[in-house]
C-alpha cells in the first residue's frame, strides 16, 4: 500500500534537460526504462529510444522529438520509483513540458494520450515558428523586472522578445524572434548580466509567437481525457491547483504563450509545508534552480541508479 507524504513534492523538467544517452545508466539496471520507451515508440510510430541513445540525425533537440523524449524519460523514472518505493508525493509540478509528465504521474492523463498530446504540441509549436526563426536564452544575474523591461523596450510586432520563464532568483529565460533575442542578450550584458546563454530548443516557447499553436492545441485537447489529479498539481501559468478537467486544459493552453512562473510555484509549495523536492530527471536542472529558490528545503534529483537509491533511502 502506498503512503502519501504531504511535505514531499516531485517535480519534472522540460525541454533543455535532454542529452544523448540521458537514460543509459538507468536502462542498464532497470528494464522499465526500455519497456517505457518501447511503449512510447509504438504509440508514436518512430524509434524514440534510438533518438535518445544515438541521435544520428540530430533530432533530439527538435521540439517534436524533444517533448515525447522528455515525457517518456520522466514517466520511466516514475515507474521505477513506484516499483521500488511505496512513498508517493502530496504535491507535483512540472516545468513547462514537465507539467504533462506531472499530470501522467498524478494519474490525471494516460501515458499514451500524453504522448500523442505532446507530440501534437511540439508539431504545432514548430509549425507556428519555423526552425531557425525563433530562439530562447537564459539571462543570469539580473533582477526579474529589469529583464521584463528590457524585453519590452526591444520588442515590436515584427520582432518579438519577452521574459518567459522565471526560473529562480537571478535567472530569467527570454524568447522570441532570433534577432530580437540576440539584441536582448547583448542589452542584458550591457546592463550587468553575468551571462546570457542560448538554450538548445528549436522554438520560442511561452511567448506570443505561440498564440496560434495554443489555439490549435485547445481544439486538440477537446478530444483528450483528463481527470482530477491524485496529487496536488501546481500549474505553471497561475501557481494554482485545479480539479476540473476543463480548467486544467485551459491552464495547458495558456501555458503555451504565457510565462512559466517556476520560482513562484516552488515558493508556494514550500509555504504550504513542502520540505523536500525531488526532481525526476534526466539531469538535475530543476534541483539547481530549486536550491536557489528555497534554500531551507531538501532538494534531490533522480537521474541514475545512485541518485535513485539515495532518494529512496531519504524519502523512506
């Protein structure tokens, strides 16, 4: 019988955490990894495991492949956890795409439906802004309002750039047209940013360029079954949990063209009593962000056998 801990939150990363070979360590030990990727490949109609392990055609950083790859990786780690431990989180959240993984692990969305949904989401996003026309970058070392204002000053209808991910104190991601993002990176450095780093994604998520994709995603979501999550799920767009399927769907639609409020989400869960945050990889991007957001909490990440065993022992 499972045991839910209300001081425990599981969080799931989005695009930007992917890397070739990201699941090899766990796959060598746990058959659930290959089983989950085989299941995903059957649903999607292409070999997802080959993309994440070999990527000979450089597909992993293309949104239409990144999204199902990251979703499947998170679900695979979740399935291993459920085999190894009876502990379940009282809270879940996911960064951007990771919100879909959180919905699956909270039993509000079937895995196969989630795969088709994020594959369609990725296709619509790529269609909205052809590859090479959009960009995202991380601005480090400036306060949020400074980044918001500099983007506003540089943005126009023809050359969009805006602050789209409020990831942690001193880290804001911007997105928009390539030239506008490049100009904003230069201006951020002039204003004192420690670094301005391009992010390896093929579309500019969470900005107004995704409005058309969001509208089409809304149409697709009408045919997708979503139920009430079995853990309290905090949504990126409004830092609120929702029970009604239609409201959850609306949050997913708005998330596509509105900012990810990650710092606020982690702070809110901590204020509600969460003392331990566990990232279900691959990688440990969120662990690093979360440590800067809430220093008083424990922060773990699961991305290989050693970290899985450590998290399992810690959460017992």
